[in-house]
């Protein structure tokens, strides 16, 4: 008889979120992620025009301050801070 009380199942690495290089995405895909980010974060702050932040967000993506995260479980992508 073995004692398994100290072992935890390891998470499946295929289910972990990962960063996607923006060079692999089209301009339209990056623009869509930028717009989604603007409306999600700035639109919730009662900002009159949340899409006015697009240029700042796109610049943050180019500088690496925001990266594209892909979630293989949900099959979704979004911008977020790097790990």
C-alpha cells in the first residue's frame, strides 16, 4: 500500500496560458486585441471615449509592457502584463 497523501497531480502544461509573439499575428488581429483591451479596461471606468486609448495601448504592446496571452482551455487571447 502506498501513501499518496503528499503527492499532488501536476497541471497539464498543454492547458497553461502562454505568450504569443505579436509578429505571428496580423495587424487586424493585434488591432482587435487592442480594441478589446481598451473597451474592457477603459470602458468600465466611465471613460467617454475608451477607444481613444488605442495608440497608447498599441505602443505598450510594441514596447513589451503588454503581451498577448493565449488560453488553450478557453481558446481565447487577450492582452495582459508579461509574467
